[in-house]
C-alpha cells in the first residue's frame, strides 16, 4: 500500500516533478505519484509503524474512514460495489480531472520502470543451477523444471494460435497428454497438416460411426425422429442437414451440398427418402421440419408414401410465429375491417417493442451514453437477432432487469451534459421515467410468459411429443388468466385483447396440430389419473375427448393396416384407458400419476404388447427441430469465414466428428463433474458463445441459470450481454 505524505522513491521523485506542471489543477505538486488521490483527502491519523490502515477525511464531503488507498480511490472516483460509499459532492468535471490525474501518474510511473520482458526458457542442467545447495529429492522425482517448461510450451502454442482457454477443459486434449505421459515415446512427432486433414479425419469418422452403433441399436424399440433444416455456408452454398433424434440423443447424420439445385418439395423429399433408407424405414416415427412451404410439401409426400411415418411441423417455429403475430403485428397493403380491428388491439405491443428498440439503439450507438450505462449496470443490453426465437420477449425481459440502472442513468447529472441528439435523449429519458410505459412492458411480459415458457421447454431435445397437446391448452388458459386478471374481468366476460390473441394461437395450432400429438397425448398414463383431472376445471381424459379420439383413430388406422391388428390395438386401448381388467390394480392406477410415462409402460404394459410398442416409440420423440438449428451453430463454428476454403465434404466430416463426439461425451459421468464438467459449453467469457458454445447445449435453452454459470465461470451465474443469433430462418406456410 502506498503511504500518504511520504517522499517517493528516487525514480518516482523525478517523474513526480515532471508531472507537477501537467497533472491536477494549476501547478500543484503531487505528493506521491504512486497514490495521487491522497492529496484530495485530509490525513487524520497516520498508520502505526509496521503498516496498517490510515484514518482520513474527504476534502469534498464530511465522510471519514480508516482504510487503505484503494478505498480512497473508490470513494473519490465513484466506483460502485467496492465496500465504501461514493462521494456525492464530486462533480463530473472534478471526476474527469481526477481520472486524468491518476492516468498520467500511472503513465509517468511506468516510464520510470525498466521495460524488460522475460520469456520462458528451457530447463537448465543441474550444473547451471542458480539455486544453492544440492538438487532436492522432490525435484528429482517430479522434474519440476521440465514440468514448468512444458506448461510454458502448451500455453505458448495456445496463445500463438488464438485457442480459447476453455480448450484446456477438453477431455480429449487432457486424455492425449495423459496417454503420452504414461508411455515412453522418445521419437514421437505430432501428425502433419495433410495427414490430419485426410487420413486421420476419415479414420476418426469411421471410429465415431462404430461408437454410435450402441445408439442405433435402440432405434427399433425406441423409434427415431428425422429433423431437417437448411442453411448457407460462408461461400453462400445452400446446405441441408439431417439429424436423427431418439430419447434425448441427437445424432448428426449428414449435410448435403445443394449448390445449383432448385430446392423444390420433390428435391427435398428425395433427400429425405435416402435418409429414411439409411436409418431404417421401420424405425422412423416422424419427420420434423420448419413451416416453409417446400418443407411442408416434402413432408406430406413422405407421409403419403409410408404407412407409419408422419410429417410434423416444428412446434417451436409454430409458437415463435404466433409470438411474432402478437408482438409484431403487420397490416397488409389493403387492410380489411378485421385487419384494422386486430391491429388496434395489438398496436400498443408493437409500439412498446419499437420504443424499446429505439432506446437500446440510442444507448448502444453512442459511446458516452453506453459508458454511462455500464457505470450504473453490471448487466448489458441484449442485441438479439430478429430471427432468434422470442426475440421481443428476451429484449423486454432484459429491460426490466436493468430498469433501475436506466432510471438512475437518465436522472444523473452526466446525462444532461452531452448535448448531441438532445431531442432524442429527452425522448428516451421520458420513456424510461414513464410509469405507464414500464407498466405496458410488464403487462406484455405477463401474458406472453406462458408462450415464452413453452418455447423454452420445447426448444430442447427432451422427449416431449406426448406433452405438447396438453401444454398448448394450458398455455392458452394461462394467457387468458393473466389478461383477465389485469383487466379485472370475470371468466364469463369477453376481452377484446384476449379474443385477438386467442384467435392467433388457435390459428397457429390448427396449422401445426398433428394426429401424432393427439395419439402421444392419449398414451401418456398421467392424463388419465384423478390428480391431473382435478388440477383444472373442465379437463377430460383423452378417451372422452372427441377431437383427440378422432385423431387417435386416424393414427391407429395408419399404423395398423391389417384389420386383425387394428382390432387388437383398439381392444388394448379400451382396457388401458378405462383401467379395466389387469389395469384395475391399485399400483397401476397410483403409478399413472407418480412415475414417468416411460416407467409406467415398462412396469405395467406387458399385457398389451401392440400399444406398449407404440407408446415406447412415441414417448421417446421430440417435438421440435432445434437440434438442427443448434447444429448450424456447430457448422458455422467449424466452417467459418476464416476457414471458408474448406470443401463441403471435409466440412461435413468435421461437423460429423465434432457433433457426435459431443453427443457421446454427454453420456459419460465425467461430463457432469470434475475438470471437464460441461466442457463444450461457452467458456472464455462470451467469445465462443457467438458460435458453438451457447446453442450447442441439448438440455438448456435461451436463459438457463446453469448454462450461464458454466458459460461465464463456475459458481458465478452473472448474466452478461451477448448477441444471440439463430441461423435458421422461418417462413410462413
């Protein structure tokens, strides 16, 4: 700690005299160039011999305290969260002068030091040792000098190659060094450039394919979903990727280069046929794509050609389109009266979105405003791409989190000092201080929260096909509850806003609903239990719901073409749904609510083999193509702008190895604990989050706290601002 009112060292004394005419106000002499802010306080009591804190009083306010110089600096320079309150009487001009004074003193102090940089050197022989005395037995046993030198070589290679620190958590990197250290390989050299990109890459792909056989062996029993999506690589070549998903285990299959081809529904259907034959026609349960017209047409062609394969639109894309219709309504060129009525009900939502975007852009695009905001908030304003799922809600949620910081910023003296864009700045200030505007923001978040929560749940690889039908009904009821609570209406009254939102959600559900959702819903034992039926008014078990029963019979007729099998499965379902005969057992009835659907069928479904086989497949399927969306992040991470010379074939091999190694790693115990815990998530602040890190997590979505904790440092779940991107575009059907 620098001592106040004491003479500096000889080196700093000369620098101090040089600074006396340029630092601070006038020609004031700096007492100690190492701690110039001691001159802005009055020393009440010097430290005792041997060191300690100093009792001082601020020259600008009556505050006094016994601390070190660090607290003096925090008090005067208005640094927050430093364990001491800031000085209220330091104006912005005084603060700027003191900061310049501190910076110039640091610069002059650095000039007085010797500018030498020591580099790591090779370990020296014992004859050249600088340490006195014989070599210790510990150094002999552990070769400490050699270990230090190896550490230096490893990090030097990382620094020169621009490799992230997170790479040191990679289990395969650690395994390679552990293997080398346990073997005597004196003449070994690492693989060369051409060998790594040719033979070793092909060898690793074959090895991964062998390891994936254990996953493929579960497909006949558990079934598999084929997900497909399109993208363009850095050279604008169109690429379609295909992923197989079964029971929370996505497997990358291939990425086809479609350069020079017209991506019609017939072309996409031909690609899907090849994938179905590769996976095994009898194993495929459904095909999931987005809502683009050509993808929908291709899916319907495949569905018409196969008795047991369904095309299912991605639920997350469907929900996101509904969210956009609500939060970003658009008027057609020639609007009808109905269009105008819808716009009038949703106009306030669009206005809030536009105003929030304006506030964000004003702060982000002006360096001084952004600097002010960073002083008041440890969180950042999110800049979210329009194609990101629930982009408007994500932005407004962050606005609520930084509300206090925004308000403190615009009422501070600093906000009015800068006169550029004064009219816009005044408008921003009025909005941020408007209780009406913040009330609208919170209201929008309340009634869109059920939709947002469902997007978060479905935007994973978790098997949830059997939950979608019930979740959609519950989501609509929750939206109604929030709107009616805000408007103070009774359930039997009408709400104009809810009527418009209800029509949007129902229209999207009608487009995205699929008989497979109803059949999977019917095979979930939980929806027949009294506990579930009593949770909500008007709930019916699936076998008593007319719409579900019609859709279920459509699926039964598609899955079971032989009349005898169709009759048998109908009889099995009647016993299962009515809890009759062997299902009238107390354990069976109790477990319908108490255990997971898969566990119930494993324990109680043996007497109805046809229905059990169908249930085991449907209960293992996802409801979205999110794995494909995340895979494009992997693809752009590997086939980036800097590596745009990669051929599509080599890029596909790299993506195949990269994606499936992660898939295999997540199935191990080491992935959940130890040095390599969640090694493929984030790391190195948010540099890697713009690529593969954030979107490559199968079980975490959008803003999971566990994801944030790992991404920004274990044990520190502070959410920093990142730019989230979604590579897949969504189109209206």
